């Protein structure tokens, strides 16, 4: 079974558009968990155009009310981000190498160029008992030093897979299978997450092809599906896939 973590950033984006608390993302998150989601993910950016840093503690408190649910915070590990995350102590932090003005996450870490930086950051989170996941490309060339960095998990950046899925799904998944097999062989202690543009159409094939994914984080597609099916039915549809 793969855990489904709902990324609520786009709900927060709608809330921020009117300068009020509608929709209330705590209430939305509560419904997601009640409908069966395994966790909540947020990616607070420096400009706070989506989730705000002030949302983090209330979300952690909410998730902590549920047994076996997890709170995941994504973001670039700036000094401010690290401080905020440590003060909240989520179950997991996902480190993403996106610059401050990025529209969305668009590439994974180069673990050779960022070896020292990532090693220090991961150690700091581990000292505070927070599990760490690194956002990575489906490319073996960027994955040197994972054993030195000592991340607990990697999150496979699935944009390329999703973008090419309808053209040729076998080709689209190929590099992801290769990378997952490489990591399993070279760094067997590291577990796998996945995320970015996964949806009801391409998720099943991905999870059938890479069977040891611990967690998928899905936001944009899930929220778009909610317009058509409603939140409860949408989450049930994703859980039908992730619970196989």
C-alpha cells in the first residue's frame, strides 16, 4: 500500500486570493483526513502565495489528532525554512532545490554539487527527529553521495513521466524504474516517495511499475478532480489506486 498525502497548496492559493479565510484550509485538511487521506503536504514558499508559515503549526496539531496520519512540509532549506520546520516538527520534511521565485518545483537535487550543504541540513533535521526526503531527478548522474548525505527517503520528481505518459507510457516510466533499481542496489536503506503531476490517469501504471513507493504527494490534479467529483469522491478514487 502507498500512502496518499494531499498537497493543499492550491486550496491555500484560492484562500489567499480574497484576503480572507475561505476556504479554511484546516477544515479542508480535516475533511481530507476524514475521507481517508494518509497525510497532508504543504509547500510554503518565501512569498507565501500558497500555504503560509503561520499555517504550519495548526496543520501539525490537526494531523496529530489522527492515528497513523502524517504531516509533510516541502521547501528549499533556507535558514528561515529550517527554523520554521524545526519549530513545528512535522513527521517529514521534503527538501526541494527550487529558487524563491519558482512557479513550481521543476528539478531535483544534484547530490554531487550540494553534498556538503545537504549533509549538514539533513543532519540538523535528524537531530530534531524529523524524517528527511530529497527531491530527485530520474537520473543516476545526480545521485552520488546519497550514502554520505544520509537522507531517509528520496522523492522521485515525476513531471517527465506524467508529461510523456500519453505518448508512450513504457518509455515514460523507463528512467524511473532504472533509478529506483539503482538506488535499491546501491543505497538499500533509502525509501521512495513520488510526486508532481501524478493523476488518476497515470498513477496506477506508475505504482504498478515501481512497487515500493511509500508515499505519493498529489495536489494540483487532485484539486482539479475535486471540481468534477467533489472532495470525498476524488480522494476515494485516488485511494482505490494507492491501496492496491
